[in-house]
C-alpha cells in the first residue's frame, strides 16, 4: 500500500474512533475545558452582581436589543464635578440599587434638534426601553461611551461625537446631516430620577442645541413616535402631562430642562443670540 494511502487510512480511523472515544471520557473533558482556547464571555452571559443568579434569569423578559445595549455599552463614570473616574456597564449604571448604594453617576447628553422653522423634534421612547418606556422627551437622550472618540472633553467633543452617533442609531439621521461642529453645548445638569423601582437615572447631562432640516427614519427598537412642536404645542403637552390626560408622560430630565431653561434658550435661538446663554462652567444640580 502506498504511503499516502496508509496515512489517509490512519487519519480517518483517528477522526472516527479515537477522538470520539477521548471526548467520551470524563477526565479528558474536564482537562480540555481548562485549555487556553478562551474567549472572554460576553457580560450578558456572566453572572449578575445579585448573588449567584444568572442575569438571563433575572431579566428574562428584557427585549433582546435593549439587553445587548445594556451589557455591551460601557458608560463613563464621573464625579459630581464631571471628572471621569472609570466606566461601568449601562446595566449597572441604571440599576437603582447600585445608584443608591454606590452613588454611581454617569455622563449623558440631551439633544434638542430644531428645524428651520424653529420647531423642536420630540420623540416618544419605545415600549421596550428599560428606563422610562413610552414617555415623551427631547430629540435624543443617551450616553457617550467609554471609547477614545467619546472621551474627548475639549469643547465637549466626545459628547458631540456621541450625539451624532445616537441620532443615527435612534432616528436614522445621517451623520452628514448633523455635523459635529453644528452642535452647541449650552450647559450641564446633574439629576437623579427613579424609573420603576428597579431602574433609574443618575446623570451629568450635557444639553445640546442644533438647527438642521433632516430626514428622520425612527428605529422602532428605540423610538415609538416622533413629532415637531412649536412653543404653544409643547405647552399643551405639558398641560396634558400635568393633568394626566391621554396617559401622556414626559421624561424627568426633559421636564427639568423645560422648567428651568428651554423656553428662554428657545427665544435666544430664534433671535440669533444663543451664545449669550452658554454656560459650560456650571453644573446645575436639579431635583
């Protein structure tokens, strides 16, 4: 028999008989599990900090897209002076128990996008959002992530980069339609708000204005509805929310911004004097 035929025969025998026999042996299985072909398990597959209960069991009802974002996204932890002090999963940053026990505080942003008629684009958060589902809020609210491009603090560039990214993710607004240099950071607020007992927010929130006419294609995993409003229409939404009409609810951060800043800033925007109200030195602590 030719040497190549012998090698081929032995190879087939090894694959068909020897390897299966080895894997059937428990001692080989236990040793093979400790070999160094390791990939880091995704956080969503790891155990939660709540005892030894797998996260999958604790949050089995969580929407798959929101679940991925909660475990894959790493938020920027900050102190009350907005100095970056570390990073943590979006999941842990929004657990009310951790917010209360560890005082976890993370960086965030709120975009207010106006069209050329100075109407403000609002969104209703999707029903699958973990925090504050189905509430109405400003154009886009999210977090810069713990990555080089979104950690840049000079002129709030990291936050503006993140805002451009999330306008595409949530509303389908193309990056070229919202250039980073067109966002105007106006100020920062620090607030804390529970959502449903398990989840909540504790953020240093950057407030960004931008005026652009854009095409909007909402992502249904993030956004249930959108609408443009003028001042009077927004005031009517506020009235309905206060009266509990139509089940209409507003996000707590949006309401704080409306009550403290929005209408004054809106006036300056239309008058072309927005730069007069920029204050990036102060962090307004609102409740």
